[in-house]
């Protein structure tokens, strides 16, 4: 007798096979998952709330993809300036991140604002945001300087202007600043329905157990 897991796996494989067959039979149909609406609307953050997550985090993960479809995720230290994201990397050629963005500017940046495991509820109190956009190397000298200054202000806010100027003079020529033109921002949180600006990002929102666990002892 087949176990439930075996039945689920078999059903899943059958479904995947059906999807693949349908895709092959309809070559003109778009094979794109971008811009799909969030399924769990109760956990969707507003645009301003998602921006709060972005601006709160010092680090994020940039996802790129080469033309053969090989994905690559790498940590970055970004800053948001209006509807653009700036980050820096080495100015040396040949890096995988750099080459991926030069051949395919479509990128995604993932921010995890908080993530506290709630073992008693089999859940996580999380807040996250995802930026989708196109990445370009910054070549205009003024934009480069302004972006570099914004990065320093965001990640080294207590350093003096003189110290920052020295850093930019010495390291600036060796760096490459990248700009992501934002096309879409989405955000999600377990406690989205009770989100309080300026507060929820800093604390654990215990939304309680799922209804089937309410009367079950720990």
C-alpha cells in the first residue's frame, strides 16, 4: 500500500509532467513567473511598509542570472535613494556578479528585516521585501560620487566628512557602483495585519498559534 507521502510525490510528479507537456504544446505561451500577485494577501505589506524593511536593513542578497539560466546570489550592502538602489563592488573585471549583470540586467534583491523562530507555533515572525529591477554600472562621475556618498552615509553615518573624503579618494577609483532601477517592490510579514510603522520592524509580533494548535499542550 502506498504511503501518503508517496501518493503526494507521485501526484506532484504527474502535475509537473502535465505542466511540461502543456508548455511544449504551446511554445508561444509566455514562460514567465514575474509580477505574480502575492497569494497570501493577509501577509502582504504596503509599499511604504516594504520600503521600511528595505531602509532598515544594512545587507541584502542580490540575485542575478547569466544567459544560460544559471542563477547566482551574493550578499550586498545597498542603499535606497528614491526609486533606485545603489551598491558597490570591485572595479576589477571578470567577477561572476558583474558579468551576469552586464549580460542580463534583470535582478532581484531580497531583504530579510527580521526572522525570529517561534517553535511553539511552528512558524517564524518575519518581515521581508523583494526588489525587482534592472542593474546598470554607474558611469556618470556626478552620479557615481553622489551614490558613493549615499552608501557611506547609510553604512558609516558617524564617520567624519574628512574621513569619508579620504576613503572615496583612495578606494573610489578601485570600486564600481551599480544602480538598480526599481520596477517593483513587494513585502511580506507574518504580522502584516497588525503592522505598526516604526515599531513592528524592531520587535517580535506574536500572532498566536494556528487554530488547530490552540488547545494542544506544548
